[in-house]
C-alpha cells in the first residue's frame, strides 16, 4: 500500500472533529451516559436498546481485534506461538482494565501515547543511519518498479483514495461519532468546553500517528530479504535485524501500551452498554455500584470471547470497515431525528434495511462476486441509510426533531 | 529522504487543516443552535414533565 496508509491516520483526525465538535457535545447535553440512552431520547426506548445491542456486539468485535494486535506484539517480543500470546495478552488486558479505574486508564492512555510516539521517532532516526543506502535507496528501489512507483506518494493512487482513504474517513467518523466507543472518553470529560478543546491534541496525535509506521513498512518492503517474510512479519524482521536491542524493546513496549489502552476503551464501551442499557431492563432500580460490578464481570466475559475467536478473524482493515458500516445508518438517523423529524418506525426500518445491505454486500460476498473491490461497504451502507432514512421519515408520522424545539423556544 | 519529508509535511498539513476547520466550524453549529437554546429546552421539558 505504501505511504498512502497515512490516510488511515488522516481519517482519524476527521473522526476526532466529528466526536469532539459535533456529536459528543450533542449527546453530553442531553445527560445520556450511553449512545443507546441518547438514541432512546430521540426515537424511543426500543430503538435505543436495539442500537445498544448492536453497539455492544460491534464493541466486542473491536475488542477481538485489539486482542489480536496484543498477541502479535507479544509474539514479536517473545517469539512464542501466536495462540499462547493471545491467551496471555487477553489476561493481561483484562487485568489492565479491572485493576485500574477510569482516571488511571485515562492517564495511562496518555503515557502510552507519549511512549509510542517517542519510540517511533527514535526508530525513524535509527533507520536513517541503519538502512542500507538510507531513505533515498528505499525510494529508488520502490520507484524502480512501475507497479509500486506510486507507493512513495500519499496521493499516489486514485483508486485507493476512493476505495480506502475516503471510506475509512467516512466509516470512522460516522461509526465512532454515534457509538459508545467514540463517546466513552467524551462522557468522562469535565465539561463540553474541555471536550471541544481536546481536538487540538486528539486530532494531531491520532492524525499523525500513521506517518512513521507507514514509512517503516515501506522501508521493509523495499528490501527483498524482508519482503519475503510476508506482509505481517516483514517490518518486525527488519526492525529486529537493523536496530539496537534497547530501541526494539522501547518500540515493543510502546506498541503493547497502546494496544492495552485501546483494549481498555473498546472493552469498557460494550460493558457500559450492556450494564446500563440492557441490565436495567431486568433490574430498573439497579444501583450504580451493581452496574459497575456488572461491567467488571462483562469485561472478563468479553476478554474470554476475544481470546477464543482471535484466530478466526479476517484481515483487520476489512473487519474494521465492516464494523464501521453498521454505525453509518445510526449516524444518519440520529442527525435526521435531531434536526428534522423523529419516527421510531422509520429508524428501525432504516437500520434493518441498511444492515441487511451490509451483510449481503460484505458478509455474504456480493462485492467479491461482482468484482467491485473499490466500492467499499461504507458507501453501500451510506446509500441505503440516506435513501431509506429520508423516504421513511418523510412518509411515516413522527414528532419534530429533538433539537428543533429549542430553536422555537 | 525527500519522500519522508514530503509524507510528513503533507500529512501534518492535512491533519492541522482538518483540525483547524473542524474547530473553527463549532460556533455556527454549537452556539447558535444548540448551547444557547438548550437551557430553555430543558426547563420547558422539566416543567411539562415530559420524559424522553
């Protein structure tokens, strides 16, 4: 893919704008603790629970991906078998969440991000001296082959911009913009002002994160000896071979820290959805203490599920986009319900139609059958959500939008 | 090295442009239609006893 991979980071910057400037403050102002609760305010309790259930399932899927990355990092560190690393990594990750509170996790996330950035910068500087022929040789080697010449430019391949960069930004922004995974850190902030200001570090930190990994990956690809190790192992092979041991250890520690932080956020999100939105259906008067206990039990259950299925997952980028596509109709209907009209029937019909379209296109393989590899599943989800959402909302009866009343007040 | 510099420069430029535009756009979205009116909205809801 080459340095065009930095678009994944740029997509994250767009996502942070949506979360911190638009949807985060909207949800906070209604006092909702979960996105399901917020959607319940808009469309009614049933659709709120429906979204919470889907969000919880998607959050668990994201957690499985995090366990996979922890297992790869541990395997890189120790040389142990991937499955053993998945078990140890999963247990470590569960302890990381269970032994810490929200504040500790927030601080650890910040420390982990700093360690990761420092490690990546150190690796980049070391590679400037250790790469055979330096970065100019990397560029010359990749550009010598017409099939890979575009690898050296972030605007190099228009097909990938359409099939990878744009749908990534779209999916990440719309999914996390109206999902517990995106709202969880926003919900714990002191004030809306703090949330909005946080964009100035959340945007650049997330947005620039992919630069050095993309360059390191390209360096490994440019050297035939490492390229032969395969796409997953060529970068670790090059790093171990070329860099001093303390730098390798720093990088691995940085990666492990970030993986654990991501696991914490991803596991807390579905646990909160289930304990606050679903458990309260059976025990409406459950105390906050009981819900917290419930969340802790759920984190263990989610961790065990993640360990069990981390050997059976598709490629991470495909899986992430598939997960994102389920959030697209939720975002579309939330905007319609806030600013235009609220119809629970319209919302439920739109969700179901869009999710069926996602399953037919991606899960059951219509995209591969037709050979439309660049027509990302997020486009399909957006088209169905907009068409079904606008038509059903226009036709079916409903209340005025949740925030429309405020304009008239 | 030129490739590295170009990648770093373009990405930082794009990321900060997105951040600045996003932060700059908050006023028309938030202040005019959300923040100011929300207070009245919540009070009215509370008085009428309507539960969302």
